[in-house]
C-alpha cells in the first residue's frame, strides 16, 4: 500500500471515491496513462433559469481551448444539476446547498467566472477565494459589481431597456466578452442518457406507434411562468399541428413541462387530427430524448429551444417580449416576430390587443416550418 501514491493534482482525482479511469480499467495513480495534471482551478457560477444554464454550456469549448489542463467546477441550482451531468469538459458539478458553501469556504480557485446578476450568484462569486475573477460579484451595500470593465455593458443592459433593445450580440458572444475568451462559441451540450434514449425509443415504438419514415414535428407549447406572452398562441399551435398532419403526413409531438398541462389539455381537445401527448412529467433527460426524435421543432425562447439547438434540430422560433438578438440559432432555423412596435419589452404581461404573439400569423409560422422540413429532406 505504501507505493500507492495519490496524485491529488490530477483532473480525474475525486477524493471520496474511485476516479473514472480506475473504475473503467483498474489503473492506479502510479504510471497511470490517463494522468492529467491540473494547471489551474476554475469555478463557473451559473445558477439561473434552466434554459440559461443549458445555453451557457456553449462556453465550455472556448474555455477548454483556452485552458486545456484546467479543473473546472460548475456550481448551479439543484434543479439544473441534471443538465450538466456527464458533460465531459466539466470535472465537477455542485448544487448550491449549505454543504457546497462549506466546500467553497475551504477551497481556493485560480479563476472564478460569475455569470449571473442575481443576489445569490453574485454573493457566491464574491465570497469564493480566487486569484482572478471575471463576471459579476456583490458589494457590501448589496449592489451588483462587475469584476472588471468587460462586464459593465452587460450590467447596463440589465438596467436600461433602450440599451437592451439596441443590443445586436448573442448571449453567447456577450458571455465570451465578459470572460475574455476568443470565439467562436461552442455548441450547446445536451446530456443524452443511453438509458433514457432506450426508454423513449421503446415508448415511441410500442406506445405511440411512431412511423419514422414520416416527418416528425415537435411543438414545444410552453414558456414557463415568468413572461406570459413568451409562448405563441394555443390557436396558432393548433393550426400548425393540423396542417402538418394534413399537408405533410407528419407525426406531431406535444412537448411541455408540468406548468403547461392546462395548455396541453386545451390543444388535445381542440386539435382535429391525432397528436402524441408526450406528457408534462418527463425528466430533463427524458425530455431531451423525446425531442431528439423530432426533425423540426417549433418553440419559443425557452429551455426547449436550447435543447433543440444542442441536439442539432431545425427550429422555428416565435419571439415577442424577450430579445431576439441574444438568441444564437447556429444556422439551424429562423426567428419570427409579430408586427408590433414594442418587441423586446421584457414585461411579464400586457393588455395590448393584438399583442406580439397574437400578431404573428399561423401562415407565417407554417411557411417557416415547411422551409425547415425541406432543409432536412422531409
């Protein structure tokens, strides 16, 4: 046992359990062919909405390019941990819990990347011991502070609507600038579970009876609860489902989360053709596996969009109260907006008639859907 040296400076080292190379091949630290000596320790603090967490994974490729031998820890909200599981460039994922705060109080880092402006995230980024910090922290008076001038424009955009509307850069490009990273941005990384894929494929074959020789259209009908006008109209989704079935012979999936069950029920009752209700209680990994069965996805600016993009799907994206400029589609689809003068208002609700989503016609969306199916050869 005395010759079993422990290389705690290796990226694979965990401490309380065997590392991946040992579990896979039984190798030990001495003469291990997979040893990867850590050059720097990096902490990413990104707790926000699940969709924001997922699209932030696009920064991992340029970060790894700049820091190939770094050990990367990502701290996030407990609900977002499954989104980051088994993503190769991340060495450790920590949920924000009291226990995690104790870990961060002991450990030190070479670089902290604080990518959120909310109180919890900025406080964590401020408290962690690090030689260098990029992004955002928090003053003793409770104000958000950029760690360096690169973060100032993003803070200003968060405070003043005119700057937010004038922005022409994608979220990913804004984050690259804040982190002093060269582009291009990487792909969004979606955790695909072989177990969930097998389960969903079996469900598609045995329960849903999907004929994959025909086109498959996914309708991501929800948008979460923060912006009521973020989702396109139920009547619009109804029209697209019926046209996809009658004109293309397509299989139509209803995709949604637990907060959108009423909307799904409305569509089930009013769509005159058959659709597959995939359910609102799927895990994030199951949701990704279901979306991976689709050829084209119609989705708002929400978690489902970033799943679809990471999976390489063609997308049609109705956008209203949020910034269309910040959406990076990777050349995989089109953004559609209604004919109103208040786009990108970021209001939680409005009483304008027609509002931004009501003014976006089903004809425009359907034409875009047909274009995307043509691009995938369907």
